[in-house]
């Protein structure tokens, strides 16, 4: 009697993009096992004298052979009942066979541990009755389960116990199965030649006994070895022999594996559409037979195709479907491959820390299962991330760890990619000849294995070296060789890279029109790829990585403008600048009014609520721990749990978007053109100053209702240096007694920056409101504190001009459009201030504390500042000035038009109440915190304890703000650094401001540095006095208050931090 169990190896392949001039990743490969559906129990049925067991056995056998998940479960019920009858009758042999069958079914259904339980019960029973064939089959099956679980050495041990037993009883079929399985272990361990030897021993044995299913399995496995060794045509030959055999015997599982493997070959050969065709044939078959492991493999492979085609969001969707299936079946190697692929997507989209997180989860899994090829891939990918982060020595270290592993497993393609990546590091370090040497080692290997995509990337990289060496003709030659190959394999991101590189050479050769054609084609591709990304965070990080395309485009257009000033190239440059700005914010503002959660899957919304509750519970626990000694290790664990939950929340938000009918119907606006900016944004009294910082030079466009001028500014690095020096001087606290003086170096720097940034347009500013659209470091610059241009004495810009900040003109226009017609809130003012931060606060203990700061503005340098470098620390100090500030502001408004929340009421619960939406002006006076690495963790701190002194979650984070409903005319964050955030190229500072605008605020007042408690209180009271008593707009009121503070206290540190963003009308 024999019960063969035949593994079938399939290859999954995922390429991460290798960027020109900074190549970074390679293929992630994993192998899987499938089992034959043969389970001939007829011999037992013939020997059975019990009609009931005979019926159960036969019905179970028929159901088993159908191979679907439903039929397998039904067969399990039949055989479980038969086992009980055999057991009751004392038929040990029959019971053993039923246990074997039940183990096999549970394995097919993905429950490996239960499968092992049944198989380990069957083994001693077979030995008890002396059934060596049954014993051998059970040993083979146990080995196959351990192989699936990644324990290859233990699997080999069981196979080697089974093999002599099969030979002893003359079971050629069982012998073939076990020999095949031993080959599969060596295959997984990277010894391809030894694997091939075993497969070639198995093949004639299967043919000898007429086992077509086993023959198909081994043909498939031999194909997989040739596939791994780079001989794709030989692999296809074996797969195409296997496919008709699987179909002939009705082995849908085997058919699915072969289709998957054929797809993988076409994938590697660059024929992505053909690959998708085969994968999409395999996927429903795998679902039909309940092969969750195989389903995960094919989902992973489909994701890899979309990954290579540049559709990162679609790739992420498939990878995230594959991952839980990998874990469900206990496939550690497959789990590692999918984690690595997800890491690759995040790396490509610019989220390098998230990529590292996934790669670092991958590495121990691969080492655990002994996958040296996968380990090498992951080491290479980690090296690629460090390369992107600028740590070239760390990069080389990882690449040099990977290279010998790749050569050890004979992965020519992986070797080529790693050589290519090492070349890129030397290129970045300036060693062009060494870079060329590595590239030239990589190119023939890629051609040998038929990797057109990798070959095209390497050609492009070689072109880039010659470009840098000044050999433009040689560079053009390599780029032009690369471009058709890249287009042939459908590599859109690679095509955009190469087009830009061609444009760069053409510009240097003064072929400006040809360069323009190519860079515009590249940007069209970038725009198209961007629109396919659902996640705002990923869309933002991807677009940030592509900003160099727009900088090049703008600079090229301005060069053309210098040559042909009457052709409108300067207008096209302005339009390009607008296209490159705040696109994610623009789309978020449109999405905010679409209520995309309406009509979304209720289950997804419930999962989202559960995650929010878990995050809140973690926050409360962290507050408790922060008051205990030696709690840092546990706090670190909580932070990791928090990071995991935040990622789950992002994934859920993307699923909600993908399934929301309102999101599907959403039409995102296009950025405005110059004419539209003049018509829709500007009035007669406003001038737009739009900056674009560049590597060689920067630009300023001055736009009025009826005018437009362009100006060349210094390069970005010069501007960064000047702004940084200016901020450092402002933030250096004055010594006691010098609070009312301005240091000479501050005046000098204010004049220098003013001439640099405003001097070219000084004669256009008269009597105008300044709408400033900064870029890069300029978002952190207090324009209000710059000197009036062309003034020898210090007079701040705010002394003559209203100043409003905007990320782009388009965001102002869309905000007006989305909020047009919105009725004003019925009441005037809500104030939340002076929260309770600790259990030893006098409002709990009744004892006066020494946390009050002096009321004297002269003691400002030593007074409290609304800032927390580490907001988990125990000594968060009370801000007494915030209470006086709130009370004085409230006194300006009738009591029936205001609400207040002080002390314990200044809580997160209060901030989240719907009542807040009833007020036109919302004032929050407390500590703020900014996380530049994880903007979602930025926020403001409200009461951290309740009236009994028990911990309360008072952290109002960015995500909480996004979920608020604040249809206010103005929200004022009277806290430190609330105007800062993570600087994202093309988006500006990503922080609290965009959350408030998403929540519905028409305008926002925020701060650019740590603000002194007493100075803030005085400034805010003056601001509201102007706005409410004089009935003037917020920008005019803020300007007036700041001028008054300047006239009284001089130093910009005390008055220039606050800026207004959004609507000014």
C-alpha cells in the first residue's frame, strides 16, 4: 500500500526598482511545496468486512479526490467517523490509515500542527502492525510538513528514514516520491546540482510505475532548478511537459503550480502581461483546491508584476493579501519573501524607515529556514536603503555580505544586481572607474539570464557614469540602448529615469528643445504612476522622491526663457512649480468634504475603531509607566506596538478608500495655471511670492492680479545656510537686561536674507498683502522678521505688510471652493487652556506648587516655554500664562457667545466633542510637540490626569485632528512649534496645519519655534483685541499685535514665531 506525497517547487519573483545612479534592490525568491492528490485506499476498502466503514471510506475517498476545500472538510468528517469504527473494532491497520488520511487533509487545509498530530498518532500504529509501506508513507508525510514549516534538516531526517523502507518493500512509487522530496530539500537549501541529481533519479521511477501526477511534479521541479540557475528556456521546456500531464490526471493543484511557474519565467524574462495571464489562471485553481500556501505565492507574484510595472498601490494590495495566508500556513520562507517585497514597495515610495522595518523582520526568518538566497537579497535591500539614506559605507558592508551568499547559491541574476548596486555606491563616492568595472561585470550576467529590465537599468547606469565623466556622446549611446529595452518590459519608472537622463545630456549639449520633449514625457509618466497610489502618505513620499524631475523641468524652462523671452517659457515654469506643490494636501482638502467613510464597509470601519481604542489604551499605559522608574524597556515595547498599530491603521484607511463609493466618484482637482491663480486666488491688493529652490539656482515668481515677473535667486544650499543662521540667532536667548535690544548680527542677517529673497521684487511690494508660497527651508523662515528690503535700519517686514503663508495657490483656491457657501458657526469663541499634567498639581493636592512663572516680561528668557523635546517626561510644567491668556480673550466676547475648558475640562474628550463645531474661533493654549520623523505622532497635550489624579489620555495627535469636525473660520494653536513638522519635498512641512485644514478650518495660526509662555499670552490677547474690538481680519490683527510687541520688546524671538496660513479674506 502506498500513499505518495509529492512536493512541487514554485518560484516567486519580486524586483524592487534599481534607480539610475542609485540602484538599490534585487529579486526576492521563495520556494513552496505542493502535494499530490493521490491517496489510493481501495485496498483497505476491499479488505473491509464492515459495510458502514466501507461506505464512509469510499465516500471520503471520492470527496478527497475532488480536491476542493469544501470536499476535503467533508472527507475529513467521513474518515473521522470511519476511524472511530476501526478503533471500536480493534482494527489497528484501518485506524492507522484513517489517521494518515486525516493528517493529509489537515495539511492540505493549511493546519500543519494538527496534521503533525494525526501523523504522529499513525506512525506507531503502522509499526505495531508491521506495515512498512504505511510507516514509510507516514514518515514521508511528516517530513513534508516539516519542510513546509521551514525545518529542512528535520524533513531530510524523516525522508531518509522512509527511503530504505520503500526500497525494502519494492514500492517504486513511494521511492520516487521520497527521492523527489529529498531533492526538494536540497533545492530549498540552495544546492541546485544535488537537487537536480535527486529529481533525475525520481523521474524514471515515476514513469516506470505510470504515475503521471508524480512525473508532472518532478518535471516541474526540474524546471524550477533551471529557472533558479538562469536557464529560462530550459525551465519553460520542463514546465510545458508538466502542464498537460497535470491536466490529464485532473490534478488542479499541480496544474496551478505549473501555471504559476510558467508565469514566473515570463515575469523574469520581462513579459509582464504574459506573466499576469498565467498567474491569473493559477489563482482561481489554487483557491478551488483550498491551497492557501499556493494562493499566497500567486498573490505575491501578481503583486511583484504590478510592483515592476510601477503600480505600487496595486502591488501593496496583493502583497498584503498574501502575507496573512503565508502566516496562516506557517510558511516562514514565504512570509519572509512577502515581507521583503512590502519593504521594497515602501523603499521605492520613499518611506525608508518603514522599508527597514520590513526588511529587519525578513532577515531572521530567512536565516531560520536556511534560505541563503533570500538572506542575500534582504542584505542587498537593506544596503539599498542605507544608500538612499546617504550612509555609503554601511551600504557597501551589506552588499559585500550579500555577494558571496548569492554566488554560493548560483543566482546569476542576483549576483548581477548586487554588482550593479556596488557600482552605484562607488559612483556616488566619486570613484567612476571602479563603478564602471562593477557595471561591466553585471551586464553580461544579466544578458546571460535574459533579464532585460536589469540589463536596461545597468546600461542606464553606465550611461550615467560617462555623463558624469563628460563623455556625453558615450552617455547618449548607453541611454539610447537602455530606453527601448525598458519600454519593452513595461518598466515605467525606469523609462522616466532614462528619459530624464537623456534630457540632462541634451541640455548640456544645448539641445534644449529635445531635452524639453524628454523631460515632459518623463513627468507625464511620473504623474500617471502617482495617481495609481491610493494611500496619501505613500503618494506623498513617492512624489517627494520625484521632485528632482520638476526642478530640472523648471530650470530648463527658465533657460529657454532666457534665450526666447517672448515664448512664455517663464509662465510654463511657474505652472510646473505649481504642479509640483502640495499635491497631496490639495487632494486631501477635496477628500475632506467627500465623507469617504459614508458607504464604506462597516467591518472595516469597526476595525478602524478598534485600532483607535487600542492606541488610546497604549497611550494611557505609557502615561502610567512614565511616572515609574526603570520603565524604559516596557515603554520601548509599547512604542513598537504603537508603530505596528499605526501601520495597520494606515492599511485600513487605504482599504476604506479603495471600497468607498464616494472615494471612487471623487474627482481630484488639477493644480492651477498662472491665469487661474490670477483669476481665482489674487485680488488687487495681494501679491504672490512663489519660491522654487534648486541645486544650481533658485527662482522667485512675483504674481499680481495683472502682472507677472520672474527672478533668479542663489542656489538652495546658500539659502539654507542663510536661513539656518538667522533662526539660530533668533532662538539664542538674550542675556538678562538685553531683552529690549536686537543683536547686531541679527540685524545683519535679516538684511542679507531680505536682499536675497525680497530684493529683486522690492519695487513691486508697495501697499500689497504678501501671499508667500515658500519651498524647502523657507517654510521655517519667519518672513515677518526680515528687514524691509533696501532699508539700512532694522524695520521688520511685518511693520508694513500683512503676511500669509500658503503651501500653494491651488490649495487656497480649493479651500475656497470646498468651503464656499458654508454657513458660519452660530457662536464666536471656544477656549481650551491650562490643562492638568500631573497628579501633584495643586488643583489635585490643594498645595501651592512653584511651577508659576513670573508675570514680568523682563524674565522671559527664564520663563516657561511651550515646548517638549520628550513629551513622555514626568516634569511637564503647568503654563499659568495660558489661563490668563484664555480668560482675557474670553472677556472680549459675550458669555453667551463663548465656551471655556480649563483645568481638568481642558481634555482630549472636550476637544473631540461635537459642540466645538459650533464656534467660529477656536483657541488652544497648551504645550505642543512635533515629531519630524512620524508626523502622525505630532500634536498638543491636554489634561493627562483626571480629578482623582488617575492617568488620562491627553495627547491630541495629528490623526485625532484629521478626524475632528472643525468648520471654524480660524483655529489658533497657541503652543510651540505647531507650524513645523516633517519637511517633505513638494509638500512643505507636514504637521498639524494640514490636519486642521482637513478638519474644516478656513485659516490656522501656528508657531515656528518654542514660544515663551508670558510673551505668547500678551501677543494673543493683543491679537484677539484687534480682531474682535476693531472688527478686522485675522492677518491684519496678527500684524498689528506683532508690530505692537516689536515696538515694545524689539527682539523677534518674542513676536515673530506666529504665522497665519490659509484664507485671509
